[in-house]
């Protein structure tokens, strides 16, 4: 079928096709999603890290007669790396269920008050930024500074309800006693009042205090103190940000905390009739001056040993601070007392892991903290490098590779540096088209492969090397080089999109396999999920979404292109729709990607691509219809997730519940605020996004438009062997539709998701280099074609294309690929 032929869909046919797509999305979704179950939210299973996960012991409370007391011990700043031979109490606690507690709340560093505010509310809540108060005992039954806490939390966007833990315990008839100033915050009422408060006793009197309190309380919350990094306090005091007494050396602080823990455990054993500990939950409730992963441990009352986890992370060994509230409430069987959508956490569970080896468990959680700390300072430098490399590539294509510019640069180098070896190497590649194209293609493929190489590098423990940044750099370079070599040595290297398609295919497949198998590769990856930020530990985050979507679209273009060339447009359109459904299901299904903002962008982009592959002319009605159907599919994803018990829901189901509760506009405002913050706060990504868009739309468009209108290729004729650049559009008819689909995907994703312009930046960092690589491959393939003169015009150009297609078809038949 000639490329100019248009096929029009009748309205009924279009509606039927759209319905098929929507139905396929739901079928794929339900096939990969645990069935909605009736029952209490205290029985998580659907989003558990693995089927073999074990719930912590929990029995419903029966007023004050409950025989399953619980003790929550909070120590701000405590990490598993603090454990040593002089901390026997901490070592005893590490023999049970242990994990890394992600304490990140509203601000980058979580103060002690922030951690206790999260416990009382079950949500992210914090004091004012940069003000880590020294917590004090209540005065006349009132928590100090409660009005300040309330005012700050009211201005935050998480709708935290202070005093929720206390009201829930009161509604369930659970007797709760706070010991220490942080515990007073945790068990305060909505107005800041505290009942039954006890100041923390001296260490030598602590065992008696705990023994007496445990005898009359079902829930005992103890603030055992705070560990502060002395160097961080000195820096903060110089900036007038923190007012604290000068702390002891960290080792001495840890020793004091361990002595208190020993006395607390002794007091609990004394209070128990059989000498068995009740359920004890130890939490490093906040940071110690800098962000880090903190201690979480569960022991006593038959608690199994293993790595702790929760549905909020789906990762063995990781627990969110907001999970502490839900764990306490679940222990007493009071989930029904908590208003729907009021909290963010899930009950802590014991996940599969090295259960029989306490040393291995301990090493795993310590290693997780080392990993998170090692990658944190590397992330901004890596993104800045990615920005600079992309900008250099854009500048090379738009400026340096023009014939006139290349000649001037070559002459200037000769005059300035003579015939030095390095200068001659550069001049050779600036003045000869084949070396120039080969070099540009290798560089473009290398830049395009950088994102997925950074993910694959995370499969090896680079953070254990010294210095870790060099180990990570070496791994990324080696993996990147391997991917580029593979893209250039196979039979696909001669096809226009062959090398670029391999890089895109590796990117899409690796990310898909990772998300299906639990998304462990993304944790603390340089372009992945920051364990210290704790925004998300599973599924497709915004970076993965952008890379996965762009890579999938590139692969789809390559698959559909030969079908369109052969005139099989209907088959091409159906194939595009099928791939789009699979990609959207992987990105959006709660069991896999659990991404709410991704499927609308993916389905809209693939819908547009399918229509263009079919030959349908786009107008605003058709585009609007595609967008509406894509949005409906995303709502269906959220609805299916919402059908599950509250503790099992991902953020898809929680968002659906938020909409039902009337909080839609708050979510929209928060996302808008985050988008604005990224624009002004994330400068490298902003620069990449803006420069990438300007490069593609304006800088690249102008010379390419001139080259397209010139029968010989204009300034780029020396690279295209004198052939019109317009030949590429005829040789690859899916290129222009693919560009439109990429623009729809990144534009829609940027508008819906809270990462905003960062999504466009990440997409540009992969898509533009691969498109440049495809263009250079096409130009290299023209070297064995006759030049098209200006007199011959487009008729001979078309003949050249037909001859090229015939040779490629014959070659493919000989290789058995047709």
C-alpha cells in the first residue's frame, strides 16, 4: 500500500477498538492482581513481600483485660551500625525480627519531634524545617509547643491527624502509658493533653519504673533518648538552626542508650508472670543529625526471627516510620477504629530471608544503610554529568556537524595545534563523513545506554569498595560499553533502527523484569529509588516510567515499521495496541508497577501511534477520545486496587479512597507544588528538559527542515552522501508517528505525575540520543547508494528508496528473517 494512502476508521469501529483496548487492560490487570478479599485489614497478603511472609503476633484487645501487651521503645538516631561488643542489650534485640526503618518525613532530615508526630498520626508530619527542638516533659498534662506542632502540620499537605493514636486506643479500651517526652507526643490527644505520663527515670531506677508501668498498661510507649552526631550539631548551631546541649561522643551516647534498653527489658521480664517478654517494638524513630536508615526490631511474645517488611515497601528489610502506627493498631485489633484514608502505613511483617542466621540478617540491614549513604552524594553529580553529555551531543549535531562549521573547526585546530596525533584524529573525524558518523553513533548509543547501565550496576555491591564512586563509575562504563558493542556487532547493526532498538530493548526488558520480580534493582540505584527518601520502594517510580515508556515506544516503532512498509497497516495498528496494553499493565497493575500517572500517558501515546500506523488523520476529537479512554483505564486500575483490604492497597487504591473522601484537590495541589519545586530546585534536570525540548523543536528542527527541503540535504549533504534527508521518512514511515507518540507520552506524563519536568528530562536523555543513533545508522547505509542530484528531484529519490527496500528484503530472505 503506498505510504500516502489514508485509512479512515468509522466511529463505530473506533469505539469498538477502544473498548477492546480497555477490556484488555482490565484483563491483564486482573490476571496480575491478587483477588479482592473480604476480611480485616490486619491480614495483609496481596501486597506482601512474598507468600511466605509471617504476621507478627496479634490478638484483638478486650478492654483492659487484654493479655497481649505491647511495648514501643523509641530511640531517635539509633542505627544498626551502632551495635558493637559493648551493646549487649541491642545485640539481644537484633536476634529477632530486624530491619531498616525509613524515618524520612516531610523534611530531608527527620528531627525527634517529627518521628513522634508520625507515630501519633500514622502519617507524615513534622515540626518546622530546621528546628530540631530538645523535647521536654509535659507541663500540667500538656505537651510543650503543641500549638506550634499543630500549626506546622496544618500547613503540610499530608492531612496528618495529631492525636489519632491516643483516640484509637481510647476507643478500643486499651490502657496506654507514655514514659519520656517523645512518648508524650505519641500518646497525646488532639489538643496536646497527656494522661498517665511518667518522666523517664534514671538508669538505675528505670527497671522498677518499667516493671510497675507494664503491670497496669496494655500499651507502653517509652522514649529512651536521642543520639546526636556532635559534628552535625556544631554545624547547625553555627547556622543558628538547632538549639541543643553539647552532646557526648556518639559511642558514649550509644552506651547510655544500651544501658537503658537493658534496664527496660529487665523491667518487662520482671512484670511478666512467666518471665517472657511482651511484644517489644524498638524503633530508631528519627535521624541523628543527618539522614540515614535507622533501627527497627520486633522481639518477644513468640515474634519470629527474620527480616521485617511491610506492604508499604514490599521489600524485605525495609519498614516505613508510618508503619509503626498501623502495627500498634493492628496488634490490638483496632483497624476499624481508624478513619479510612487517615493513615499511610501497613502492619510490619516478617519477610523471607536468612532467618536462621542472625549475623547475616544484621549484615544485610547494615549493608542497606551503607548502600543508601554511598549513593546519596553521587546522584546529583551523575544527573549533572548526564545533562552535560546530552547537551554536548545536541551541540555536536546542531552546530559542529554542519559542513561549514566542521571545516572551520578543522582548519582552526590545524592552525593552533599543528599535526599532533590527537588533533589529526579529531580533524579526520570532522572532515570525513564515515568516521564522523561512526563516532557520533557510538557516542549517541553510549549516552542512551547510560541510564540502564546505572541500574544494572546496582546488581553488584559497588558501595562496599573504596572509594565507592570510582567502583560505580567503572561498572557503569563497562556495562555501557558492553551494551554499545552488542548493538553494533549483530545483524541488526545495518538496519536504520537496529542499534538504537537494541539499547531501547535492553532498557525496556531489564526494567520490566525488575518490576515483575519485585523492583529490588531500583533500590538505592543512582537513577532509582532513594531508600533515605522513602517515597516509594516498589513498582515503577517516575524515572523508571519515563525510561520504560520511551524505550517501549522505540521498540514498537521498529516492530511496526516493516509492517507499514509492506502495506499491512491494520496488523501494525493491532500490534501497537497489544504492546501498549502490555506496557500499561506492567506499569500500572498493582501487583507490578502500581503507577497511577503512567497508564494514561502510555495508553494515550500508544493510541495515537496505533491511529497513525493505521493511516488515520488525527483531529482534536480523536485525540481527546484517546486521552479519555486512557484516563478511564487508569481509574479502573485504581478501582481494582481499592477493592482490596486497606492494608493491602498500593498508592493507587489509596488515591481512589482519597477521591472518595473528597481529597482530590489537595492531591492535585500537592502534585502541582512538587512540580513547581522541581522546576526551581532540580536545576540539572530542568536544564536537560528545557534544552532537550528546545533542541528538538527549534535548534534541530531548523537545519533538518532546511535539509528536508533541499534535494541534496543542505548542510548535512556530506553526511547523507548527497541524498535528501527526506528519504529517511520514506524509509522509516513510523518515525514521524513515533515522534508524535513520544511527545504525547512525555507531555502527558509531565502533566499528571508529581515529578513534572523531570519526566521529560529523563525521556529526552534516552529518546534523543537513540534517535540520533538511528539517523547516523541510516546515513551510513546511504554510502552504498547513488547520489540524487538536484535535477533528478524526488522521483529518483523514490526510486532509490524502492531499490534499497528491494535489496533489504532480499538480504532478509537470505538470512531467514523475513
